[in-house]
C-alpha cells in the first residue's frame, strides 16, 4: 500500500474540520503591539505525530502543511518518495537468473530413492493409496482366515 | 497488492514447484527465481545501496534456499524473504563503509535534463548516506515501508514481529532521516 502523496494541497479540509488561517483569526494579531516576537521554539511533537500520520496514509497532506514547518517536511518527504519510487521500479538484471541457476549444484535432489520423494496429496493419489491399503488388507485377511 | 485467495493459489503453485525440484527437477527451481527475484532484489538493493552486493546476496540466498528446500514450511516467498533479509542485515553488521553507492549503476537515466539528473544523484547519495547511518533494523523497516510499499501487517508477517514494533521502527527511522536531511533539502 502506498501513501497518498498526490492529495490536493488545498489547506482546507472540511472532513477534518480544518479551515485555512486568515489574518483576522490569527492569534498573533490579537496580541498587544509591545510584545516581542516569540523566540522560544514551539515544541513540534504534535507536528511530528501528524507527519507520521500523513506518511502512514491516515491524514491528508493539508493537515501536515498546516503544522509548524509542515511545508518543509512535505517537500522533503516528496523528494524522498520520488527517489523511493525510482528504486521501486528496479528489476533484477536478467543475467542474475542465469548466474544463480548455473551455480546450483547438479545432484542435490537427483537420484533420490523413491521413499524419500515427496508426493502431492490430491484425490487421485488418495484413491490409489486407499486401493492399495484395501488390497493389502484383503490379502492379510485372506491369509489369517485360511 | 495480492489478495488472500491469490496468495493461497500462489502458495499452492509454489508447493508444486518445490515438489518437482525435490523429486529431481533442478530446472523447475528457475520458476521460483523468476517469480520472486524482483522484490527480493529491491529489498537487497534498498538495504545495501549497491547493485553488485544486492546481486551477490540474491545469488547466495537462492543457493541456500535450494539446498534447504525440503525445510520449507508455509509460504515459500516469506521463507526466502527471511533468508535475504537476514543476509542483508549480516552484511550491514559486518561492513564498514565510508561511502556509498549505486556506483556501478548502469540503469538508463529517466531525467529530463542533466541538471535534474545531477540534483537527483545528489539526493540519492545523501539519502543513501543517511540510510547507512541507521541501525539495520530501522533501515529494514524503512525500506520495506517506503521503498517496497508494504503494509505494516505484511511487514509483521514477513519479519515475525508486531505491527506496533514495526511502526516504532519506521517512525524512528523517519525522524533520523528527517534530522539528517532537512538542513539541506527542506
């Protein structure tokens, strides 16, 4: 299963109840003018959890982009996934198949005695086995009753 | 993705091929190689970063699988995957590498411009270096999830562990990669 990296990038997501931020509802705009800019980084534990959820296909890309540093994370992971996609399309070079076959020992299973061989259990073999057992039973019974 | 019925059918076909090999038909083993080499090769390539090493691991793993074919219980694909996965982890534990990789890569380029190819090669190298810095178990979980595109349930079945443990490994791998790469690419 692949993550949905092509989800619409619209920041609004009605299903998740998220609406795009606007100037008017920005919390910073309500602060008094004399307060300095925030210098203490906001812990990003929440945004990391959201990033994992997106990478696991549990939330849309819009939710990640809405978190702090979300756009940068999305860009990075899109690049990583492009590279992963390239790797995912790789196939075994054909000469490797031949190389493996050539290196297998010739006689590992050749010439095994019949009692070491494996048998597929299907209706036909079961019928043969049942007939053989019946035959043996009949011979034994005949010998005992004589 | 394969359905449960498809997997059962495939498992039956594999069992039939295995029976033929065990009864002396060495050539029948090639059916299993052709059927499963691609996902196994991709796993080895993702784990080692080197096409040459991936080919060697694939070859040694199939030889081992052939020699122990009579011991297969359950699905052949899961069994042979574990052989390859263990070989990759052994290689990672033993190797001391200062640089990587894809150096012998002779696959045709699919990039539109030389600049794009240059950028992608740089990312590929940086990603490989970052992956090499991960513990083998974390790299394995990341490769299975993000390169091979497997579900956590499938990974848990193949690696015989829990979904929770694998989620934890994938999360730790992602955080480590993000930490190593975000300064340059984010």
